C-alpha cells in the first residue's frame, strides 16, 4: 500500500491508460455506447464539484451503493454549510443508486450474471463494457472510483484506473478469508482502500499492509429488534400455536434446484415424527417459486400419502424467519440475516461433487457459515455435502425445537455479534471515502 506521499504523486500523473484503445470500442458490439442516461446526472452544485465514479453489479450492491452515495452527499454538504454543493456521480447502478443521483452509463443487469455457462457466454460483452468504462474514466478522471462488490468485474477495472492515478475504493471484501487467499496480492495492486463488512476482514488486509476499514454491515443497521413471532404469524395467516420451521433454499435458481428437494425430504422426515409441524418457504421470484412447486409435487407427501403442511411465500423472508421456531438455511447472506433476526438455525449446503472438491481444495477455513466465522467457533450446526441428508438435517432441526435452553445461549451470542456489526455502515463508509480524499489532497499539497 503506497503512503500518502506516494499516493498524492500518483494522483497527479497524466491520466492515460494504454489499454483503453479505440479499437476496443467497436460500434458493432452488442454493448451500447456509454453515455445513455439511466438517471439524474447531478445532485445540486459546489464551487468545485466532487466527481465520483461507481460500479455495482447486482441488487445487493445497488442497495449498498445507494446508502453510501446518500451519506456522501450529506457529509459533503455539511462541510460547506450555506453553500450549494454539487456532486457528479456516474457509473453503473440499479434503481436505488439512480434514485440516489447516479448517472448510470449502462444497465446493471448486464453485470448481474450467475452460473458458469451464463458467465462464459457473456465474457466478450463484459470485457468490452469494462474497456469502455476504463476509457471513459481515464479520459475524464473522477476524484474517486468506488467498486461495489462484483470483484470479477471490478478488480481488473480498478487496477487500470489506479495505475492511471485515480484513487480506488472497493466496498465489500472478496471472500479471501474463505478461499483463494492469493487474491490479496491482486487486490493490493488494484485498491487504495478496502471497506469491509466484517471485523475479521479488516485484520486480514492490515496484516497484508493494505489500508482497510471495517464499516459494519447494513443488514445489522436495518435489523435492530428481536422479531415478534405472534405478529409475524398473524401477518402470514399461520396458526399461533404449534411448531413452524422456515426453509430457505436460496435466492438463485441453481441454489433452489440443488437445495429444494433436500429440504422437502427433510420436511417429510420431520413431519413423520411431528405430525403437527408446519413449514414456510419464502422464494424471491416466480422462477424459483415455480421450480420449488414442481419439486413439491414430487416430494411434498409423507410415505403414508399425507401432504406436508407448507406455506410458500413471495419474498417475505424476514417475516418467515420471525414466524419460525427454527430455520433451515442455505449457506450465504441469509445465514447472517437469520442471526440478526435472532432465530435458531441449521446451516446446510449441497453442490456438485466437482464444485465441492474444488472449493474445499481452495478453502482456508473450516466453517463456511457466517455465524460461525463471526463467532470464531462452531456456534451453529453446519451440515454440508455428504452430511446434508434428510435424516441428519431433521435431527439437527428437531434438537433446536426440543431444546430451548440451548437456543437461549445461542441467542445471547447472536445479540453480541449483531451489536458488533451495527456501526452505521452508510455513514461510516462515506466518512472513510471522504477521509481518503482528504489525505490525498494533503499529500498532493506536500508533493508540490
């Protein structure tokens, strides 16, 4: 990580990137020319505008970016009370960032790809889009570039921009703590400041002599109170009595395809042992819902032919968690959400054998569930791959339902972790970005 003096000198270099060539901008590409307005271009007006370039690649990044941008605007305007202040924001964002004032140069949906085959099919388009962004930002340098998550797209772009003298912030650390830890070297060449959602991530970067700051997690800011179970059940039309288990098979279709049959067979195992048990399943869209219903038609009855009591919901994941006595949840951000909702959980994952063995060979941690990583010890049951069977999952869920004393201890840990993550992420991240720019201005002054 360069010091303030080096960073200041680097920022006054000629803003040119030889990789940004006109040939890469062929008009025959399926990627539209940058510059089409997808939202308002300017927020207000200062004597010297602050110019921000920012790229988010999916809806979660769009929410993070919008919160960050609004906080930057607030803090920037507080620095000059009585004056109108202008902030120019452009890049790629979704509806939330556009509403926050971002002039989106292309649709964010172009970056929102998942699954190996879909990614491979879109590689030429994504490379061209990245080259066009690099050319634009190198030709008209912003005061700072902010990449929101999407490391496969953003890190290479960030490296080009940083080499041309543009300060770079990356918001949301890649999971270097879980696998492919060697990426830290690439990140160090691409990023001036890493904003992390978890405290242990900041430690990893500082040990590698990178500038990083733990800013907290927006989910922790949004979920502040323990849920009201009775209220949630009324909202969903569920009975106030009896045991309810929430099944969260994932948000992406490939996750639901992998996890829905397993979770339905687990629900069958539980129903055969507790006939009065009910299940709620929140699904994010019609595609995942339709697939789940097909799987339900095949797996949704006991051996005796009795239908399993399942309520399928359109979204409403938090309400489902609040209504539940236990949650069976696929590895991912939903495990953190369940923790913040203070619900007992069992974490699971089953993927193809090839994917699992590749991931395991590259992994650097024993646990992959966020609650266990944040606790620094096995806090929540994790049943993965060959251990992810209906019998083992059912037994783990049943243990939570029948042993409320054990859950009480877990709930205390959940509260402590939530308090650690609750730092006002929007304001903290905005302050960190503006502080970086202050340091750069100071270093430039000293370098003259």
